C-alpha cells in the first residue's frame, strides 16, 4: 500500500469523534499486526494510545510520534480528494499523511533497523484537556 492510499484510508475516519478515533486506532493496530509488527494499546480517557516498536533492544532509539484526531469538519471533508498532485481531506497534512509515512517507515525497516524505532500514536493532540493526555501516557 502506498502513502496516498494509506492516507486516504486514514482521512476517511471522522476522527474528531471518539468512536471514529477508536475505529481508526483499531485500523492502525491491525495494519501493523498484518505486517508482523507487534502493536499494543493503552488507554487514556477511554481512548486508545497505539504503540509499536521495531529494531534491537538497547542502544539508540528513534521516536516517531503522531496523532489520529482532527478538529471537527463537514462530512465531505472526510472523503479524500486528489486534485493534481495534492490530496485534500480533513487531516491530510495534520497529520494523517505523516502518520501514513511513519507506518510505512516501520514496515520498511522492520527487518533491518539498526536502531530501535518506537511509534506512538495518540488520540488527543487536538484536545483541550490539560491532564491525562495521550502523550503523557507514552512518556
């Protein structure tokens, strides 16, 4: 699956809503596991934080940190649309496109990473919560 198609799948989730965040996180976890990358989820305010790692234990670690949630939008904004070489849709560039790239990096490096690569995907970067945030749970 290429970056654009994976991004389009992620855009299609209205992840401004808790139930869709859960579905999108389930898709991400399933996508990783289908590619033999172990993934786990921990909770924060009844939402999943997805964690996956590849590479050797010990030594240097690279952290990739992304989020699934987006600010609310109109229903049509969750239908990805290509216009020339530009992809439009809620979250295309903040940050579902980047998240798709991170997933593909984990896939491409899973058998040959010389450093530990840890992916953390939080459900609440766009949230106004001040306490108990997904990034806090990752730390």
